[in-house]
C-alpha cells in the first residue's frame, strides 16, 4: 500500500497497548571513548500513518529481554515521517552493545502504521540529526540554523500583531506582482518542452489507488549520510545520480508551473494542472510537509528552491483544489517564517 524504500513496507495493525517485536542484533556501537571519532550510532526509521492521532508510539531497545533505552514518536500526522535518533544522546536510558530486540509499543488506541527504511544502528555525523513534531527532543541544544525549524516554529511575536489594512493589502499586491515578474516571464509553451515534462513526470510513477497517492520514493541528498559507514565506495551524491533527489523533483514542479502559466490550450492546461496536483500530493505524502524534518535536514534550502517558486506560481490552482492553506503551512515551516517575530535589537539583518 505504501513504501519508502523499494516497493514494500511493514504494515502493523494494532490494538491498544499492543507490541511489535523485531529480534536481531541491532549492531549498536558505543561512541569513541577517546573523542577522536565524534560519530554516534543512530536508529533510523520512516513511519507512515493514514489517520492522524494525537498519541505516541514507543520504540524500546532491549538486551536479553531487558529494556536498555527508548524514545517516544508522535503519530499526529498523515503520510511518511522520518527520524534519526542517536542512542547515546537522544534516547532515555542507557544503550548497551549486544542489544538484540526492538519493541514498538502501541498507544491506548487502535490504529495502523507502516514502517520502512529501518536501520537498527548506523554511525552518523552527530551534528546533523533534526528535531521535528514527531521527535522534538532530538539533538537538543543545537544552534545550527538549518536544524532549528521545530524550535523556532514555537516562537511567538515580541511585537503585538495588528490587522492588515486595505492600504497594506494593496501594497502587498504590488509586491506580489513584481515578485511574480522576477520569477516568471511569459513565453510560448513548445511541444518539445511539453514532451520533456511528460517523460520526466512519468519517471516518478505517481498513481492513485482508493484515493491514496503513491509514487517513486524521493530523497533529500543528505539522506545518503545514513550509509556513510555501511557501504563500500559510499557516494554522498547517490540519490542525485539516481535521479530521485528532491531538487530534481521540485525543479520539475517549477517547470510544470511555468508551463501551466504559459499554456493557452485548455486541454494542455488541464493536463499540467493534474500533473502539478499529483506531484504536490505525492511530495506531501512523502513527508515534505508541515511538522516534518526527515531525520536529517541540514543545508536543505539548496534542494528546495524549486518548491517555493512552484507553489507560489500555482497558488490559484492550490486554492481552487482546497490545498492552499496546507501548502502555505508547509512553506512557512521550511522557511522558518517565525524568525521574523523577535523584536530587532540592532539595525540591519542577517542574510540567513
């Protein structure tokens, strides 16, 4: 039904308080006691939820039947969510080498979840794991400006907000028109461009079944860091070379958006609209959404330039199909828009 790696995932339909057990050597390795190697063992997993519930599941890690360490994972979302959780820094309890069981404990309600791309332990660069709504405790205290999405999403305005006046709305419309002119120059939509869009779109295999979207999994370039010490001849750009990195995906969405705005033929316009909405639904389902940081998100801005332009150019289409509010929440989340809230202390701005 849903998959994040390959074509299958593990489906778990649970009763209140039920437990799912996976018994195997978890391959956990303690951190280097000398401090020379700063990498930490991380548990990596993707979870799919069809129905959001304001509850948590609990991941427990055991040795010979004894719980050594654990962490909670919020399930108040739909679609895929990823987490990279370091055993020695982010979890509760004390991990031990030789741990041989993972136990996933259900909340006090019924439900159904899917698990995929589960890596029991991988030594990763300890700087880059990212907190989000599901695992807000991860990498606590980091000040890396790429990784504070969740923390800064909680910020409130220092200066009281006021209603936007009609004059301000007029000014905003002028700015929006100018901004749109910077991003998009009308031109003729060629047959060659349309054919290229169709071929690239087909690569992602986006389909709907019983109202649920599915497509070829797409990854952020930094997700390759999960395998840095797992595979020989590791290539940090592996997802880019495979054509499944999110920058390629969002650049295609941008091309679809521009083509839609250029199209004069009604049939072509309809086709491009449907393609854009399918790509939007698929991206959202795969975790490009409010509250989601994919486990590791450092330097994500370089891969998401096309997303912001595409969503902006198609705001009327998104509004028409009832998805604009959701899209705006997504953009505000990744833009960390709440960083405008603190009262300025000095003149000037930080370009970041």
